[in-house]
């Protein structure tokens, strides 16, 4: 399920920009997250800003390279939110991903990334563990 969030007004039916602020595409929910598999990794939709609720059945250490598919434009924002302690998702610094250290996405943890087109990688800009 994909919803659009207008930070000033709550959920909006369209992705059209408003004068009230930034709009993010939201993929999944905490109750119905996007399930990540080790070999497939994470594939954002290629929008300016996206929030993806994720889990990995039984706990997943992503082996795909890159772990997160390439962004589509410089400055693209991506936030991943973990939804389960049992079905966690593990990210490591590596090809296409520059992290400040390994990240285990579990219930209520998150990591924020930005796409650096010149270096062809996602760069960590913040996390909540």
C-alpha cells in the first residue's frame, strides 16, 4: 500500500505539491510492512522522498549487492523503519551504501538516507535505534 503524507495536513490523496511543506511517499505500515528478502534487498520507488516500513521474515541479513537499489536523482531521501524485533533487517556499510556503522532495523528503529548521485551511493544522515 502506498500513501502520500503531507507533513502539514496529514494524509493526502495525491502526490501534488502543496504550499504547506514536503510530501513523502509511504510504503507499507507498521502492521503491514514491506517484507525484505536477503537476495533481493530493498527497492525504493524512485520518488523525491520515501518512507518504507520493513521487516525480514525470521531476521534478514541482506546479501544483495547493492543492499538498496540505486536512487534516481541527487538528493533523493529514503527512510527505512523497522517493524519487528523478530523479523529484523540488517544493513552493512558496503557497495552503494555508506553507513556510520552496521544497522539492525527492528521494532521502532529507523535509518534516514540520501542519494549521492555523483558517488552512486546512499549516505546515512541519521538513525534512531
